[in-house]
C-alpha cells in the first residue's frame, strides 16, 4: 500500500484527510490515499488547548474506531507528545499503537533533533511519516516558516534528514510556497502539505474544518460544505416534529 503511494510522486496528487471515528472514516475512505488519526483530535473533538494534551490510550481508542471504517486507505496514527522521547520508548509505544489499532504507519513531529527516533523506528520495521514546519507538539506560537532564504534552507536540511532517517513521507505544515517547492523537488519521498501551497506531492486537511464542523477556518482551510447548517436544520425539524407530535409517527412505533 505504501509503495502505491510512493509511486504517485510527481505523477498524481496524494489525497489525505484526518478522521477520528468510524463513520466519517468510512465516507472519506472512498476518496483518500491516506487517513490520519491526528493528535488534532485533542482540539477538534475534546476542545483541549493543545494537541500535546492527548494521551496514548485516547488516540488508540480513536484509531480503533477509524480502523473499522478504513478499508482501502493507508491508516497513519499520530504519536502523542511524550510517547517518543527516546528510541526505546518510541519503539515500545509505536508497537502498542500498531498492535492495538492495526494501523499501517505512525507519524512523529520533528523537533529538528529527533531524526534518530525515526531511524530507530524504521530499523524496527515500523513505517514512519515525518512532520516539519509548524509542529504544534514542539512550537508554542503559530508561524509560517521558510519565508527567508535562511529559514528555507534550514527546512530543506531538516526534510533531507527526515528522509535519510527512513520516513516514507513527510508532512509540511504551514511553510512558504517556495520552501515547499524546493523541498518537494529535492526529496525522493512524497511531501504532504497543509498550509504549504500546491507545490507538495499531496495535501492534507482536518476533515472537520473542510466540512464546516469545527468552526476553525484559517487561510489555508477551504470549507467545502457547511455541516453545521445542515445539522442545525435537521435538529430544528426534529424539534418541531416532536413538539407537534409528528414524530414518532405510527411508523416509528411498536
Ligand atoms: O494532527 C493533525 O491533524 C495533523 C495534521 C494537521 C497534519 O498533524
């Protein structure tokens, strides 16, 4: 499955989205190459202030649900902050995630120093997706990177190290179009962009943002439908029907 994704580089865009539950996963599975159970579940589902507040057991529970709705896409699970501080810990926790969720790969964020973690995981036959640019687990303030030549070159070096360490792909989060272009040209592995222009090999968004459920619409998000409005209308109709005794009807009763 990973090989199929790798061969898309420079030929066909790689389609990725997040999912946190079976029902949504089973819809997006029809259109995705990769489904990510992101640690963004912390903010999006639990209303937490930081992704690093999510625990290993919670992400595993969401990934188990997503696994049930994912038949054809590659399933990647984010390793929560603190679960891959050193190689031994990373291998132990990645193995737990894979065993309990049957996912295909794990994703870890780069802190510009943890390349050995990626190579340690890869040596243990664990497939790893890297993540550079804005990495919420390690950065307090949101900032677009790669705007200056110095910052762009640093990102390029980091991306090369992630590739050298053995990652099969790398997420580029909120980096300049030019930096995304150069990194994508230099790497053999696919780059998956979020807020990093169309110069990447693939794109990822948080599905709840794309469908208008999260209420989070920064510049890099495009809202493709307004699920909030759709659900509101349905619930309003349900409320009226119950008040007017139109629901449940005889058809809905035993
Ligand atoms: O947690 C997440 O949803 C992510 C994506 C934004 C790439 O890491």
